[in-house]
C-alpha cells in the first residue's frame, strides 16, 4: 500500500497496529509476526543489557530518542521524563501531544528521582546516553537501556530490540523511507525545487544559523532542497548543526530565496507564535526587512520541536512541515 501524503498521526497509528495486532486488547501485546524471545541481549550506548520477554511497565527517562523510539515501535511507556517550564508545566512537543494521552509525564528527565522510579515498578528503563553516570543505580531498579543521539534509525532499532519488537522497528523505518520519497516528489513538483533555502531561528536576542549539517539541513538536502550553507563551522557530529550568531549576521541570509524559521512556542499555537515574532522582527529590524526572502514574503514558520528533534517522530513531523511549505509555494504560484 502506498502511504501517499499520510501525516505523522496516521503513520504512527499504523505503527501501533503493526505491534498490537488486529483487535488486541493490550497495546503491548505482540503481533503474530513479532514475538519476543524469552531472554535477549540488547546492545546499547552503555554496553549490553539482558531483557526477559516483552516488558509491560516501561519508563522512558528522556523524551526524544527514548520516548519516541518506544512510540515508533508501538511500545507505550507508563511514564516519561520531560522538560518543564518555570511554572512546572510539561513542555511536550506539539507533534507528540495526541500520542501521550494516559501516559504520566512524571519523571524529571534531567535528574530522575530514583525512589519515584522504584515506586513505578518498571520492568524496563529506557534513557539517553547522558544517563551513563546513573546507569549502575538505574540498572538496580530495572533492566536499563541507553540510546545515544546517533540518528533516529538507531533509536528505533534499539527500542525494538529492547521491547521485542524488531519487526515493528523495521516496518517503521521502511514507512519513514516511503514518506521521505513521497515528500521528495512533492518538493520536485513545487517551486521549492528551484529555490535556495535559508534555515534560521530568529529571536530578539540573536539568531541561530543552520546549513547542511545536522537534522534539518541533512533531511532537506536529501529531499533535493538547495540549503544555503550558513553554518560552515558547525560541529559535523552535532545532531542539530546550528551556529549561534548576532542579529548583525542576518545579511548572510541574502542568498536565500526562501527562509524557513522554527517557532519558539511549545504550549500555544507554534505557527501563530512564530508569525507574531517574525512580524515584530520585521517592524523592528532593518537588516531583516532588507532580506530578499522577507521582501518577497517567503518566510515560513515551522514547528520548532520538529525542526530541532533528530528523533523518529520528529523526523516525520519535519517531513509534514516541509511538505506544507512546498504545497503553499505551489498554491501561491498557481494563484499568481
């Protein structure tokens, strides 16, 4: 079946069906084609961990590679760790919210409370590589698997191995590849294919310039988009690939026919928040106003969390955003 133009929500629902089986009551139940071996050894960022059977009380300590890796293979955790704002509200990326109903964002992601974890009675803990110093203590609570920020496919494969859902992991990766091909075709049929694209995050304090390195630039380049290299000194190993700069560096964006700018807001409407910020910048900053893309009204806000998160569902969300921009450009050309 072709997955033409299916958004993130539809693709993730399909992933859950792969792992739960038709009519299954328990979302953690194995599908007929993906049964877990009694005991297996999982290779991960901190070595190896032996996992017995199919875990049912999983806690995701971290909300990108750990949480998204689990969701990608249809393994819903009972709790997850997330950043919080100054008022203590969970800062859940917009593209994830609808998939987290009924899951407790109870864990403090940057400093997990070990007593709290014990009380959750987990049979598997999944975290990111930076939990390595806590690994000994965490592994005494439950088998612990750590995932490095080493590509979204890595997160999916390790989550699949840890939960006994390897075939679901392979299926998700294949679906993302097909989705990429779909968006590549949309880009090729739109004006975006002939434009130079500048990637930047702009705020009142400064700008972050992006190039072809890292999650957003690498994906867009692979889709046939000509990304202007604005961050040649960015760390090639960085998942993000950005380079902070002052507002005086805005003229570097003159080479761009179109600017794609990630939005700031988690809790409100991200696109509306970005448009408001960009309108404020247009009124207050002459360097920004003089940019060709700004003059031509070709500045497109996108979901910041999708732009920044080099994680499985973040990749799908960014593909949705790229497709939206390509289609909007095509619609403008048709209307002109």
